[in-house]
């Protein structure tokens, strides 16, 4: 029986699949970072939405990984006290939250 890790490793050999997989992985990391920060602060989606001047439905969509505008993402980050940081890196793409920052490194 083939394990998921072996299957994924095989799929990642395809450059198109790998690019799309990394894009989705980075979107998921942003979503999780925002949700974790909101929960850490003990705030509801409605609380953040009000502070960011967006609807609770927009906030829900962001946390569920649906597309949003950069402007909306920046409003949410500001409401949470996070900075959106983009960095060029020679290593593999990743995103994380450290010291109040949502960061994304790309190849």
C-alpha cells in the first residue's frame, strides 16, 4: 500500500503540481496564522471584522482560505497587530508568524 508521503513525493516531481501545491500550502499557512492570532487574543471573527472594517462573512472566508484582496488581508493583519512581510529567499518557500509578523519567503 502506498503512503500519502510517498504519493505526495511522486506528485511533487511534476513542476506544475509542485508550484500549485506550494501556492495552496502558503495560503493555508496564512489562514492558520490569522486564525491562531485571533484566537490567541480571545477575539471572535466579528470582533476582528469590526476592527478591520469588513464583514464577519469576509473574515470567515479569509480563515477558510477563500481568496480576498490584498487590501482586505492588510486590514485584517492591522486589526490583529500583524505585519505582512515578504522576503526573497534562496530556500524553499514558507510562511510563518514570528514576533507579531505574518511572513512569506519565496524562491
